C-alpha cells in the first residue's frame, strides 16, 4: 500500500514520520527547497514519545496513484494542494484531511467526489523549527479518522496502516461530530485569544474575561446545533474547562500567526461559522467582532 503525505511541515511531517517508523511505504510531496533540505538532513522530529531522524522519500511531483493521501496544508493553500495531489488520485484512493474546520470537505468533494474523502482531525501541539525540524510540545497526541457516511468503506490495509501507529489513533463512527467538537473549540480559542490578544489565563484573570469566553463558546455551539451536530454535554464541559483555566498559557496558533505578521485561517474558521450563523438567523456578536478584527488585520497585511 502506498501513502502520500502532502508536505513535510509540522502535522504532515510528524504523522508521516510515524508512518515511516511503523514500516509503511510513505512518500512526501514537497516544494523543491524542502526536498533539498530533506535530502541533506533527513526528516527530524523531536517528540515526547521518542525522536525520529532518518532519510525519507521526498517528491516534487506525483509519481503515480496512491492508496491514501494525508492532507494537512493550511486552509488558504487548499486550492493549490488539490491540484498538486490530483494526479495521485486513483479509482480507490482515499484522502484523509487533517485541517481545522469543515469548509475544506466541500472543496475536496467537488474535486474528487465525496467517496474519496474521509473525515479526520488531530490533537497535537507542534511547530516547525527554523532548521526544518519538527518539535512537539506537551504529551497530547491523537489522530481520529472515519467514514463520513455508511456507504464509504475504508479498506483493511488503510485502516491497519493508521491504527498501526498506536493507541493514540482512533477510528470514529461519528467523525463529523468529532470534527464539529474541535471546530467549535478552535473557533472559540482562536477568536477569544486573537480578539483580546492574550493567553487563556490572562483573559480569564480579568473581570469579564471568563464570561466573554463562555458566551463566545455558546454562540459557536449554537451554530453547530443548528447544523445538526449539537455538542454533547461532556464535550461542552471539557472545552469550557480548558477555555477558563486560571493561569493557563494556552493561546491559539492563529494568535501566534497574528503576532508574527503571518496569514491566518480566519475565513476558513470564523468566516465559515459566521456565514452559517447568518443563514440560520443566529445572533453572534462576539464571533462577528472577532472576524471583523481579523479581517482588519488581514487587510492591513
């Protein structure tokens, strides 16, 4: 079975490295500069459960069809990513996207057909260092995948390759619900920390901070409910516990992007949610304020 990983950045590089480590046949589709760096130093990962460092097969163009494609690009690079992997799509190819949000599913379905596109998400904190290596922060590591409808079948070899990475990989029978859970959490975390330019602990230390974050999560959760994916009480409790933790240094990667003047995924996350809210007639003043704030930032860039 052949596996293609688009890119060798933080997410793709990390899970691609773990697939290589498990013995899978993996190739990385990368830009020429990244291919040259990988040719010299290999792919290097510094992780809680063990480091990885070895040569990998890096391609600058597709060399045939693949059974599984791991897609972890930034949302604003999705159109280019779709065109780059198009030659790798065969009759039985499955694409496993690990992007935040949900809007990318529509684009992938249009490009390849919904039967080729799985649901997926991951929970892990990673960064791509200046030297090209990948570094993990903390111990959280989870990859979740699954069929998006009962008619979509995952071949045994694809399932075995993913589950072979260890207990941190889970096949979900409710993958869209899991994706909505993360979508709402990320939207709240990114919207709150970007709007107020601080970590969770700094926000909730103010007189109104905790209440504002809770209201932000309620707005976003209402959109999920109207979309047919109401968050379970335990998911709401877990999310709000993290979002209101005193002294927490947690901030969204979107805020880090904003602080360094980089492009953000605000349209893919907050723009998508805001469009859904308007369509349902749901009042979302905090979501609207966060999106306006990020759009002003993007315009100024």
